C-alpha cells in the first residue's frame, strides 16, 4: 500500500502550484466547511492529486494519500492487529488515523480497491460520519476537521471495476479534464522551465494523440507526461528522444500503434 503523509504546516511558498480551470477550489472549500465527502473524476494525469495537495496545503490540513490497488482491502484502511515484541497490538490504518486526528484522507483511484472498502466508507459518507471498527469494538465519530476525498478515472471503468451508484451518490463530485490549450501551455512551461514557444508544439501533439483515446490508445497523453517531456527538453535532451520517452513509449507496447504515433509526431521530432 502506497501511503504518503503530508505535514499541514506549509509555508506560503510551498503550497503545491495549481491552476484552477473552473470553480473547483470554491467547491472544495464549500465541501470542507459543510463536512461533505468529495469525489473527483477525470483522466489520468489531469491534476486531481495535485489539486487535493494544493487544497490541503491552502487550508492547512494534514493529508493522507492512499494509492488504491487490486489488493487494497478494508483492513488496510481501517487497521489490523499485528505482532510487536511478542504482543498483539492494534495498529490504525490511514483512514482510522485521519478520523481520529482530523485532516483529509484521499483515496486515489478508488475503483481499483477491493469491494469491501465501500462497506467501511459508507458510514463516513452520510450524516452519521462514523467509522465502526469491528475488530476493536470502537465506533469513531469523525471530527469536524475530517474530510474524505476519493478519485477515479471513468475511462478505465469496465464491468468488473465500476463505482456503484449506491457509493457514488454519497459524494458531491467534481469532473476534471485536461486544460484548454493556452492554459496547459502556461502550466507546462511553469512546471518545466521550458519557454512557452517551445512548449506549444508539445501541447498540440498531445491534443492530437488524445484524439486517439478509445481507438488505438486506452489513454491519451497526460499533463504530467507533458511536463516530463518539456523538462527533458529543457535539460538539453533532443526533442525526438524526449517525445519518444514521454509521449510515445508510455502509451503503448504495440509496435504498429507505436509506429503510427511516431508518424503523427513526425513534424515535431524529425
């Protein structure tokens, strides 16, 4: 389980940069004030995780981020008994720690987790705001300073991995997408250090490759990959090598598809 704990004491200059594309910051703050659970949905690499980190830092809140995966079970979030020095002791999971101490618990790609996770979340996402711990006999009440945020990528959903309506309708939701062209150019330039004139062709290429999503590609080029690409170019790597390493190779292993992508990128990398 990949868990990252953030310190709530961010100096102003250390707040993770984020460029709003709509009213998502106001929605997040309203959800926080009203103690409402929040669902973020959108393609991989469009800024969902950065947004949560930005808002946690802006509000001065601890942030526990859990990257969900196929083996993530309810016990991984709630906690379990472990042997320590010959004794059996209860160890809180990240969700339980956040409920006890306050702060934001962010479950990234929630649909990847096992189905029993929903059973743990449901009591926290209605007016009860409780976390029953059957193994210890405790029932924890979430403090005013606790907030649950989850995210998923609708593009990856299939019959086996969906967010049930009974779960989805417990959250208010914000939909994310890639930024408009000029906005994305500015963000990639700021994050990578590469000037906007040189970033622009990379963003244009990403838009062309994104148009293939659902056809030859499962996913398009993320803003994250664009930043990687621009960073490599800014460090002196050739444009061809940077594009191949960040905007071609990560998208597919199929030789024919890869050749097609290289052909689309030809005007830039030749």
